[in-house]
C-alpha cells in the first residue's frame, strides 16, 4: 500500500462540507460518514479503470453479496471450474472487494497490480457509491462495464436493520431502533443516501448508455435467475455457448452462488470482510426473500416508506418498476 491520503488535507476538505445528524457529511449530493468518505476521495483521485473492469454497484443490502458471487462465477467460469471455485473457500466480499470500503479504505492507496485480488480473468470490483460519485475513469475515459442491482426499498430497509443488529451497531430489534434509522432513511441522511437519488442515477445512466450500465431488479433475479445470469454474461461480453447451456453450466453457477449454499460454507461462517467497519462474514447471509419486510415492518412504517418511494420516483418520470 502507498501512503494514505494526507490527513491534514482531508481534514480541511471535510470541515467545509455540510453536516447533518452529527455523523454525516454531504458530498456530491450524497451523505457519508467520515471513515467511508476518506475512501471515496482516495478512490476518486487514484483509481484508474481499465476497459475490461467490471464494477458492481448497489445500495447496501440490495443483494450485493449474491451479485458479487454470480458475477465472479460468470466471468471466471473458464479459469475456475465450479469444484475449484474460490467461492468455496472465500467470502464473496473478499473476492470482489469494495473500492471505497476495502481497497481505498481510510484513504489508503493500493498498488494497482493488487486490485485483482483473486487473480481472475478480469477485475471485478464492488461499490455502494451513487453514480455521480464514481471516478472519472469509470464514468468517462474507460470502457468498463457497470452492473447495478436495485431492490424493493422495504426489503432493503428490513435487511439493513437486521444487518446492523448482527454487527452490534444496534443492540436489538426494538421499535426505537427501527424508528431512529427510519427517520434518517426517509430524510436521505443515511450512508450513501438518499436512496431515491441512488436508484435514479443508475437508471438514467442505463437508459443513456445501455452498453455501459446494466440495471437489474433483485426481484427479477430471484424469480428468473437463469435468464438474468445469461443476460449478465451477454452484457459482460462472455455469453454462454450452446455447449455450455447443454452442459447446464448456468445451472451450476446458480447452485454454487445460491444463498443456501454460500451461507453453509465454512468460509462464510467465521471472520470478517476486512472493510472499514469489519462486518462479520456471516452477517451478509440472512433470508434473501422477496417481501420479507411484511414479517417485521409495522403497517405505519411500511406505509411511510411506500408513500415516500411513490413520491420520489413519480417525480422522476422514470419507469423504475419498484414495488
């Protein structure tokens, strides 16, 4: 690793940003906690995207772990047979590291040659950053591909609360915990928020440049995984051959990357993902079900989120197909 982004320089920059809720600073229209923002700025200043790069973008708890596993398996299927896949021995977040949370965390600057951590066919990297916060080389000067996965906000919020509880950020699933996080979520002052701008940014980019940005729905991925996996492979320039389809290679990848399979692997039961917050590997695997929010959210909380979602997305005029 090279030297970190200079502390004095970052401190001066950080002090000038608008603040809210004490923990969050606004940068390029989004909200970040200070440790994350250090990584964001270092990434923007130093990351050099390559034409062959694949950037996987999501909001937190929108199906990120599954997307990483599927993409890694799709891209590297010729190098790593399923029986020898690194996914059997390492957590997907270690194989597909986050740019701002892992590789550039706290302002450190990695050796460019170390970014392909698994030695795969291509660099596959993750981010929770909004579209407008990606680096210039990702957005404009390279031919890299971006895959964005969108999920129903009610399920995202439900999964997010459980994730924070599992990692000790919240002590329990009490009503107070829900309400405190809900207020910030609805204000847009949560990490990487506002969620409506996050989703709209990638949707607009996918409409303007469909060869650059693929916009996927978690619900569609769950209901017809095979079609979505084939669509992803086509978009990434490595479509499945007729022989591979006859050999059920797609089905093999889907089985390997299923939540049930991944959560039962020893590599996903212990340790942490090495991000700026050192979240537990096991905390990234819960149910992954569509509509699980109905088992946890009160009617008033669900109504508040649904009303906000309808208001924000109707304003855009985009067909986001989020239910």
